[in-house]
């Protein structure tokens, strides 16, 4: 069997994406409740995500959505990490800026523990990509597109995407969507 560079690199990115999901799910939690959601998109779903990002660009006029869509186009896959919007922590800590979890639920604010846990999960995931020398970046723009796609359902309001690529030049460094990748 002969496996050419492009196929081997893409398979490596997919294996690392799976390890990133495992790292994110097993990352420490601030209050012991696991509300992290994860998925990997590639192929047509990845292309659809990039199109949603371009639609958001057209709606908002924010050029980074279009730029990031080009980076997603040039990636093998995108790891999505999100958190369920459920402040049922019973901590009543007030870290969200409200008096207690009941007030949080009433106004629909984000639970500080959940958002912090998502940040820890993102850090754990991208460390796996870095340890395996897979190029990656964290894009809230890809996460916003994933939310529009309904990948995690209505109880998720915060999501980030981490596109992965394995080319001779990182398509995330200067973020020039027109750059030659091979």
C-alpha cells in the first residue's frame, strides 16, 4: 500500500480531532458538572459551515467572518466545542453577576462556571493539536455558524470552532484565503 502525503496528513488531522474531543470532554470542571458538547465536522457539513460564515459576513459586514470562512475551506475538519446553557449549578455564587442561579435562569444569562469550563476544554483541545503539530486556531465565527446550523440544539448558546489543517504552510498564519496550501 502506498499512502500519499495528502491522505496521510488528512487522516492524521482526523485522528487528532478525535483526541481533541476526548481532551475537551475530560478537562477539569469548575463545579463538577459536565455540560461540554463536542462534534467534528468535515466534508459537506464543513462546507455548509463556511457558507453560513459568509452569510453572517453579508449580514454584519464584519470582514473576519469571510476571512475565517476561507480558513475553514482550507481545513480538513473543524472541531466544535460548546457548552449547554444550564445554570443549574446550585452554587448561587453570583459569578454571573446575578444574585443566584434562579435569577440567572430567569433572565437567560450565561453561567460563569459553564463558560469557564468551556474555556478549559478549549485549552485542553488545542494543546492536543499543538502537541501533534497540527495547525489550528480557535474561531468563535465558526462556532456561531455551528449554532445557526443547529448542531447542538437549542440549549447551547456558546460554541467555538477549531479548524485543523496539515499543509506545508499554515492557512491560519496570515489568514490569506487565497494562499497556496500545498
